[in-house]
């Protein structure tokens, strides 16, 4: 059986503001025609659904696959789809290749990439392991957007570091924190660091190791480490691993092939941060 289609999206236009749909119809003739090819990345405006085209029939349907592998079917009405931020009218392309290769993050592979001049904006993460996992999964996206990821080596000094960075509309800062849950130390730090040009996002896991799905590590679940025991040391003991933490991490990172091997809260947080630091001022 094939993957289920998100049928709720078929009624998305009914949920969207009817004035927006009327406006889209009024302006349809002015939209640039876009020949659709399989693997092209589009955004469906009413629900902000982003995905790659897996099937297209002019005037009848367009099927998008999001980065979680979920299929979404829509009617290809002019002006309701965006390509590279611009509303378009979808038309049949001359060539329909079988598929476009995806990067580890699920984006369409742009081919050989050389990073451009780095933006003034930055993404900060807590440590080297965080930075290495982000590079493994989102490295291509970061090079396309010319975004540099820098390790903080701990979150305790974040408010002072933010003030020193001097964020602004053209110098945005995204921060990824471990264990960002209500009442945690990290949540208090994030509140102090609040700034219109700073986005602090995070995941609920104690350490970035735990943001990798247990199945990728060949285990059923990550062990629970009692309070008072260093988390990484406790994990290694519980798993019966005798190597040093750095050696285990190299092995664990090698088990990550794409975003499918990491937990959804981390995927969502990183995507939010990349979007935040790349939005034009």
C-alpha cells in the first residue's frame, strides 16, 4: 500500500480566508507561469505546506511530499502556490524527470555548492556535538543560505553573549538549546536573552545524543540516568559501552543518515532557526 494522503488538506481552501482566495482569482492572470517538474519545491499558501512535487496533472492535482514523507494533494489553482517566495500559476513542464535527489535535511539537492560570503546572522548551538549533528543533516541548507553555526560551549553565559553580539534586523541570531522545557534552567536563560532579533528554540532532550532516534543507535530507548550521575557517563554505563564519550559520539553520528534519524522536535527547532536568520529584514 502507498503512503496515506493527508485528506484534510483537500479542504484547505475552505479554511483559508475567502477574501484571499477571491484576491488570488482576481490576480491569477498576472502570475508568472511555472512549468512544474517532479522534485520541484513548492509551498501551498493556505496551509503553508512545504514539499517537493511527486505528481502533477495540469488543472487537476498536484501532490507534495513534505520532509516527514507525508503526501499532500491539492488542486493547482493559480496564485495559491509559491515558488521561491513568489505566487505562481502552475503549468505542465516539458520534461518530467523521475525524481530529484534530496539532501539529508529533506530539501531538494541543489547540486555542487560552494558557500557564499557568510551572512552577519548566526546560529549558535551549545556544543561541538550539536554543531556536528546540525552539519551532518542541514549542512547543504546552511551553505546555500551562507549561515555559520557556532558552538557556545555551554548556555550559562548566553545573555551576555547576545548583548556582545548586538543583534539587529540585518544581524539576526538563532540559538538552539538542549532541554528547553518549562521551568528548566535553559528556559530561564532563554527568557533573559529575549530580543526581537533573537530566536531561542530548542528540544526537550537532556543532551543532543538523545535527539538521535534510539533506532538509529540500535537500541529500543535511551536509558534513564539517575540524578547526580553525569548524563553521558551514565548513558555509556547503561549501554555497556567502554569507550570514551568522544569515541562513542563518532560512532553515533555515523549512524545518522538524514533528518529521519533525528527526533521531530529537533527538526522543527532547526528549521525554525534557519528560517528566522534568513528572512529578509
